[in-house]
């Protein structure tokens, strides 16, 4: 299900940077694809407690994605319609993911909103707040966290361009996403095979699987074409590494709290 927005080809040439970065992140992607949560679901060994805990901690990511994706558009230059088109297309597709997720919650016995009254794991807040900061408030990244990369910007005028914010937010979401589609395929299969879920009930997971790898590839492609200087590449690289690590930390924390019993 999606709104039909035709993709427009990018005019900016490829730099090859994203390939280097995705190779560097490959270990983290594999760790997500083969995470114990995923392996246990795939083998039918995950307890309902683990699956429900995972489902609960995942909601803040799903719930804020349409907003984060909409806010990313602020980083597109006024004349750059190819970029605007690519980002809008993702927003349009994202609209349908919340109802898919609520359908999954219902299937697995997670009640909305009752089961969400308790606080989330601190690791969930850390990941969600990071991806929120990159998409919505670039001042949070630039000033509050004191990350200044360029010598000339340390104590002078603020030269943080729209483009550096763009590559930071796309790297935090698009590049960090790369290991997830492979995990989502396994989760969808495991839920159908061992937990009595129908194709329709696992639609959220299969929609984010490798069939829809386009989602992840758009991010990779944008970072590749827009991170054109060493400074921009440094920003994209750090953002992708931070985001991927925080997401994995969240999955580890979920497993520690809900797994193995
Ligand atoms: Fe989504």
C-alpha cells in the first residue's frame, strides 16, 4: 500500500563514499540481522514475554517516523526538487506503517495504550532522541552536544550548512537502517511459522523487509551524492555509527530485560 509518487532521478553524481561507509558498518548490520532476538523468533524459541517487550519498545520508533521523515525535508534546498521528491516519497509510504504496526500489536496481545504506560528502557530513549535530534533540531546536535568538526567554526560564525544537517540526518536514519530489512524478513517468517501470525498480521515486518530495500537504498544514495567533502563525510560517518550503535544497544537492552526465560 502506498501513495503513488514517481521517483525522480538525482542529477548529482555518485561519489562512492556510501559504499566505503556501508562496508565499515557491515559488522553492525550483521549484528542486527543475527541478533539473538531475531534468531530466537526465527527458531520459534522466543517467549511471548520477549516478543511483547520488543514490540512495546519498538513503538516509539514507529510512531515518530512519519514526523522525523517530514522534518528531514527542512534540510532540502529550495531548488532541489529531486531530493524533495525522494524525501516526500518516503513520507508518503510511511503513512501506512502505523496502522500496520497497531495490527501487529493486536495480534501479539500488546494493548494500546494500556501496555505503554510504563516507562521505556533508557536505551530506547537514547536511540529515539538521537534520531529525533538529527531530523528535527540541528541546534541540539551542533550546540548542546558540542560537536564541532570544522576548526574555523569553533568560535566564529556558524557555518553549518543545510547540507551537513542533511547528511547527518539521512546517515542516522537511512544508513543505520541497512541491517534492519534482513532482520525484518526473518521476524516476519518466524512470526508466521511459529506464532500463528497471518501474512496480513506481519505486514509491518514484511513491508520493512528486503522486498522494500528501496527505503534503505534511498538513504545510502543520498549520503553518497551529497556528502561531497571530507567534512560532510566525517559528519555522515559519525552520525551513522552513533545511530547504529544506539539502535543495537536498544536491542541488547531489550534482550537483557525480556529474553532468556
Ligand atoms: Fe516505516
